[in-house]
C-alpha cells in the first residue's frame, strides 16, 4: 500500500488583521523543556477552549520557536536559515539582539480573548519559562501607526501570501512553517510631530492622508523607509507579511510600534534591516530611525500546526 501522507496544516500566519493582539516572548529553563513542549503541542486545544466563548472574536495564536531550543525541544534539525537575531550596528543606530526562545503571537477582535489566552498559556507554562517581553497591541483607526501613517499596505494578498510566507519543498522537514522576526520600537512622538507633514512623507515614502506611494529618490541618495524596506533581486521583489501593531501608554509617555514580520526566507527580513540600519548606500540609514528606537530583536520559526501538535509524542 502507498505511504499515507498527513496533510500539513499551517499555523495562522495569514490570519486576518485583528483589532487586538498580544506579543509574548519567553525563555525556557533548560530543565523544563518537557513542560514547554507539552504546552506547545496542546496550543490548538487551548485556543479552541477560549475562542469558543466568542466565536466571532477570531482568536488565534501563532507559536514561534527560537534557535537555542529548537533541537532539544523538537528533537529535529533546525530549519535551514534559523539562527539568533543578528545585531545590525550602523554608524548611528543599532538593531539590538535580545533573548527569546518562544513567541506567542495572539490575535483576536477582542482584547479580553487575547488576555485570557495569554493568562492560560502562562499558567500552564508556570515556572518553566521567564517572560522576556510582553506587549499588548491595538488597531489604530484605519490601520495606522502612532506616527499617523497607514502600516502594512504592501502586504501580499491572495496566492502571493503563502508564496511569500510559507516554507516549501526547499526545506521539506519544516514545510508549511514561516520565519518570524519581532522588534519593539519606541517613538519620539514629540520630535516627530515637530516635522512638517511634507518632511514626514519624505521619510516614510507615502502620502499621509491617502497612503499613495511617492516616487523613489535617485539611486545613491537618501532613500525613504518604503524604498529601504523593499527587497528586490534577479528573481523580482520579495514580499513579507507584516502584522505590526501600535502600543503605548500616554500617561507613561510611551508610544511604539511592535514590528512582526513573517517570511518564507529569513534573509529577506535581514536584508531589509541591514538597509535600514546600515544604509543603502552605507551611511544613509533609514531616517525613520532618528525617531524610532529598536529596543528588542528576536528571530523564531513558526512550524506548521501539524508539526506542533506532534511534538509531545515525537520529541524526546
């Protein structure tokens, strides 16, 4: 009889943009891998238990695993490109590399659903993990960031979405998964607001009111954020999926954007950050960084739901 193939079910990398999200990054104690593994294997059941309480809430949770714990946690070789976040140190700004073994990207239309799922995940993990970072994000008006510009409008759609985000036959052991990079940016909103709208638009590369793209600057001169974050080569343009979220506390004077990028190819996001922080040409960094500071930077791989659900039985 022919070998029975189990269908690969992707995680909800391509879940629709929601009104609320939680980004939870933790490190795992070396002697608690079994406990963490059991929680990851049962994450779908946990999402179903919470999500059933409001079926229109579109609750989902995408789990990412870092390079430090991939092999001991999964019992398998790591994805081909998976490695720790590479610090990008330019002449003026640095993309910092910070700790993180597991990422829980929780999304829903209601903040209470995100809160409850995060609470239960941390309850089940217990002292097996240490929380490195936790951010609660929200959708801001018509998908704008706190700088006032529409964010994520270049995301791939339709058939281009899985093509851009999901690993395929090139790394068959982890097919259906995606590389994930996260960074927490804090904005100097007062300094940004002192700029004219025209100067802000030149920095971003879009018109503020209607999100229309501006023409690229001449090659070799200062490029806008839009241009520096666009990666092209002989094969054409390489898209990634962004599900960034604003966050902050006016009382604490904290205003930020949580960047999260999903990609079939990790090098695409790394090249984007290199162009932003080092500059293209070198020395002409992304001027957005003069107003936005990267406080964290961590890389993960989000395996398929099939891979996750089999962890507890397959990994030693």
